[in-house]
C-alpha cells in the first residue's frame, strides 16, 4: 500500500528536516569532503547547500538594497532642496 501524501505529511517532513531525503528534487553527490557542496548528477552543476550561508547572503543583500534605496531618497531630497534654494534667490 502506498504512503498517503498530503500537506500535513509534507509539513512534518520539513519540520523534521527529512524532506530532501524522502522526496529528493535532484540526485546529489558529495564533492571532496565538502558538506556544503553537492554535484547535481542530472546536469553536473555544483550546488551550495549551506543554508546558513544563504540566509546570511540574503540578509546582506536586503541590507544593501535598503541602503541603496535610502541613498536614492536622500539624493532626491537634496535635489528638491537645491531647487527650492534656486527658486528663492
């Protein structure tokens, strides 16, 4: 008899950290004693599986994007102030 798969069973697999083993998306092989790198056996790609590094990378990317948005807003405010000064004199 086949195992019943539903959203609850998939959620349990995610919480237990066993989803990749139970339902692998790609066949992976280890690379030279590196736990964070795997080779995708379907296409030969090297995949970084370090989730901690990925979360840090995404947090840094979000911080830089926010900083760039703030700089853009400050530039716009400076241009507005310049225009106000020009119009006054």
